[in-house]
C-alpha cells in the first residue's frame, strides 16, 4: 500500500480533503502547490485550509490530470523537490 497526498487539493485541519463544493478546495498556483508539497516532504505537515498545520502521511504525491494547469503544476513541483535534493523514484522496479 502507498499513501498518497493530493498536491492540488486543500485539506481540513483534521487531515481530510476539503469538499470540492467548498471555495478554495482546489488549488491552482504551481508555486504555492510546490511550496506546500515541499513542506510536506521535509516536515510531514502542510497548511490546512484555515492555515493551521496538519500532519499528512504520504509516500506519493498526486496532481490530478484533469485540473487546469496540471502539467505546469507537476513540472514546478518536480523542480522544487529536485532543487531541495529530494529523491524522486518509482516504488518498484520494472520487470526485466
């Protein structure tokens, strides 16, 4: 099992995803998304929708492909992680 964090979604202070019906539930700014996920990787927390820190356990980071700007988000996120020295690797080796 791999626990996943959602880069382009807001979290409640309890660690649940904010309903898409709520304003601010979907994030769009690549720089903000990258900063949030870098903090998650380095500290194990990210800011909840109310600004309070929330602990999220994650082995993987997801950017929803149907989000407008998803490619830019993923590029900025990867770049920020690499600049910080975070190793990006698959979970399993491909056969062969």
